[in-house]
């Protein structure tokens, strides 16, 4: 799928490295690159905790064949009469840990340059698994019915479509050996794949701030806040990625400053939301 990728571009760097090499060394560009690194480290650590939760709750129960354990998270995850639905759910959560662990690693330039074969194989596994996550997620949403009502189902369906589309273009441009566009689509894919993790982190940030269910009904898990959050994490980040590339490629002052400030605030939100999700949601379920 990605054959010839690294032989062809031995000196080609990841978008993050490119930014570091090509950018003018002004205060604006230095700050921009530092905040991008800060975002990456916080995101990586947060996704590690999420992957740990998935491994401990789902992989452990799958290994022990203790399917009922899924229902400690939500009472409709294991349905005795629905063998196909249970199988799709098992595959979905099995792959969830793999993509969550692999995603950030694909963005580390050192792995890319020092271990290109590993990066290439991880890329194959990541994109194949991303497609399976999108398809299994669609099944769970529309055949099994998901938590959160119609608006949330529509928003996460867009997320699945974005995953499938960005995966398609990431593969297509890798095959066409257009590595610049391949990497841009790969970053779009990574951000789309992070939507589910972002939903949990920003949901818990909201709960940390309000200390109560504000803007949604906790029994039905529906309401304006949840609809806005779903759009904000499943669809809107694609525009942020376009903003990132525009800032990085042009270094037009107001675009770069605006993006840097936005990313700093977002990263602080991820930091606090991760603490909330870890202590209030993930650790108690393990
Ligand atoms: C691509 C990254 C994704 C990851 C890492 C992921 C991860 C997970 C995890 C861990 C769960 C179990 C619930 C929990 O313990 O929090 C879950 C459930 C579920 N996922 Fe995903 N998922 C992803 C994508 C999707 C997509 C794209 C869809 C829909 C199109 C989807 C639909 C669902 C549904 C419907 C459930 C059952 C829970 C519910 O009813 O809302 N997922 N997912």
C-alpha cells in the first residue's frame, strides 16, 4: 500500500519536522512550533491513558470471555440475544486500543526517519484498522443504535465518513508518491480518528467546570451541549487542521498567532479534561 514510500523520500520530513526546518526563526514561528509540540505531548499522554482504559476494560474482559463486564460501562454493550452486535462491538473495542496507540506514534518524526520500516508497517495497520473502526462504528450506530439520540448519531456518522474519506486520500497520495499531500491527509485522518477520545476529554472538561450536568439530560444523554460537542469534536477539527497547514505554510502573522493561541487554549483544555476523564471516568471503570 505504501511501498516505496521511504526509499523515495529518505530526506523527506514529517509535516512537523518540515515546519521546524523551513519556518523562519521569528518569535511567531518559534512559539508556533513549541505550542504544536506541547499539544502533541499532551495529546499523546492523554491517548495513552485512554488506550490503557480500553486494554484494561475491554481486552481483559475479552481475554477472560467475561462479556458481561462490558455492561458495567453501559447496560446495552453486551446483549445476550445479539451475537452479531456483540461480535462487532468486540472488534470495535479491540481495534480501538490499536489505533489509539498507533496514531500518535505515526506523527513522531524520529520513528519515521530512524525506523522507516516500522513507520510503514504501522501506517498499513493504522489505515486498515481506521477503515474497520469507521465501518464497525457505523454498524453500532445504525443497526445496534447508539447512546445519545439522532443528532449524536448523525454527527458521529460524519466522523466515520471523514475517517473513510481521509484514509482513502492518504492511501491514494502515498501510492501516487505525492508525500506532501499524503502527509496532509494523514494528519486529517489522525484528527478524525481522535474524535471519540476528544468527545470524552471535552465532555469531562465541561463536567469539571460545571460540576453538574449542564446543557444535557444525563438520563437520555441528549441536549444542546452534547450536540454542539459532537459537532465540535467530530467535524470542526478538520477546519483546524486546514488552519494549521495554512499557518505553517504561510507564516502570515495573524493566522499563525491566532492558531497558536487557539491551540494553547485547546491543549490546556485537553490537559484538564484528561485529568477529569482519568479520575472520573476511566480509572473507576477498570
Ligand atoms: C476511530 C476511533 C474510535 C475509537 C478509538 C472508538 C472507541 C470506542 C470505545 C472505547 C467504545 C466503548 C465505549 C467506552 O468505553 O467509552 C466505543 C463504543 C462505540 N463506538 Fe466507537 N470508537 C471510534 C470510532 C467510532 C466511530 C467512527 C463510530 C460511529 C460511526 C463509533 C461508534 C461507536 C458506538 C455506537 C459505540 C457504542 C457506544 C454507544 O452506544 O455510543 N465509534 N468506541
